[in-house]
């Protein structure tokens, strides 16, 4: 009996000190990725009578066929695979819900069970913002489109993309996501700047409301802002400073160091522009879910060698000319630790 008791005590102590695989994995920091990608005019092949999409049809100026559409979806999906399947993926320049569903259903992505959030914007060409997320890690709690209604003193009779807002539960943390595509620089930087400043002010109102209710809120802002990280719309109006945590900012722009180093997600002639940006609230630099570093994803298969200006992202179209590239932007991504 004494021997049996000793055996029971030994095995009891042994098993009590063992950790299950799930407990052990939870104690080890994990790295995840969130990404944003301007996918350059991801249209289906059908004419929508409510928008100016006629050129993106088989009989339109661009001769946009089912074969070309599927090729673009496959190319974009390859990028997502090589990005290591971001668990949160913001996109812009998508035509409608259908193209997002087709994107998520691509054979290279289907196993990740990406779900989508989308609203039709008032953009005259019909391009919108969208969100893809892995259902296993993110649950949508709230979603809405934030309309941009320009006052006459800024611009008259002009429409732009809504800001897409999604609130959700990400791995036990509440996350507020804003997907953006701000007005272009058409007409010149100075003339077009008031439009982007106004959009930035509307986004700032929303982040102010969230942080007033919860100073430790997790806010993630992603998008093609059509401005650089040091422009007025981003720094002065939105209040997004560099990701140097030794300095206190309202928001932290994790793509600012890339811009400062002369890198960019888009190239205009010989100039690299950091138009695609990822910005977070302070708690996403110190909390349980913590932003670590942003990067631009580049690969040889995304590039085109311009004889005059050098390497640039290989676009799908240049005017009516079909080049067959993936996008005229590189994707950007943020690595986070939890």
C-alpha cells in the first residue's frame, strides 16, 4: 500500500506540471499581419447602369473579358498568399460585393474562409472600399459606410468614396477599423488638397468619438490617402505622427519611417510616393495586441522595368492599353504581436 501511494504521488506531480499544447502556445508571443492593398480597378465584366463602368466590359474600350478578370483575381490571390494570408485585409478600387466574393473564393484563398464587408459608395465610376477578414479570428460587431458630404466652400458637385468602418472582436480584443480611399491629386496637389483635408477631418471626428468613450480603444486606419505621411491632411488634421514611441502622438503612422527612407507604395514618374498608409491608436502600440513594424510588399513578379523611370508596380492598364499587371500599387502590411 505504501508503494502504491508513492506511485500515485509521483504520477500526480508529473501530470500536474504538464501543460496542454493550447496553454503552451498561448504563453508564446504570436505575430500576425494586417494589410492594405489598392487593387487597381477590380471590376467585374458586367455593365452597371448606375455607374460609369462601361469601359470595363468585353465590348468596352478596355475589352475587359472574363479571362482577364480571372487572371487578375488569380494574380491578386498570389500576392495574398505571399503576404502570408493577412488576417485583416483592407482593399480599395473594388467595384462591388461580387468582385470581393470572387476574390475570397479563389482557389488559393478559399481554405482561409475569408469573409467580406462592403458598401456601395457614391463614386461615379463605382469603385469602393472593402474588407476581407479571416472568420476564425475576427467577428463583426458593427459595420457602416461613413459618407463624405463636401461643403460648397471645399468643392461643389463632387462625390468620393465613403470611409468603411468595421468594429469587431479580434482574438478577444475590440478593434475599430477604418478603410479609406481619399480623393486623388487630379488638378494638382495644391488645388486638390482641400478635399483630402476635409476627409481627414471627418475621420478625425470619428476617432475622437471613439477615444473619448474609451481612451484605450484599438483603432486601425488603413488606406490609399493620396497624400504623403508628412502632408497636412495626415499630420495636422488627422494627427498621425511617426511611429517613434518616444514621442507622444494622437495616432501613430507606422508607414512614416518608410516614407522618410524614400520608399513608396506607388511611383509617379521617378518619384516614389507613400500613398498607402497604416495608422494606429496609442493602445495598439502598448496593449495586448501591439503593432511592431510596417512594410511594403514587393516581389519581382509585381514589377515592370520602365526604360525611363526604372522599376515600378506593373499595372493592369495604362489608359486603354492592357499590360496584364497585378496593380499599380504595392500592398502595405503591419506586423503585430499578441
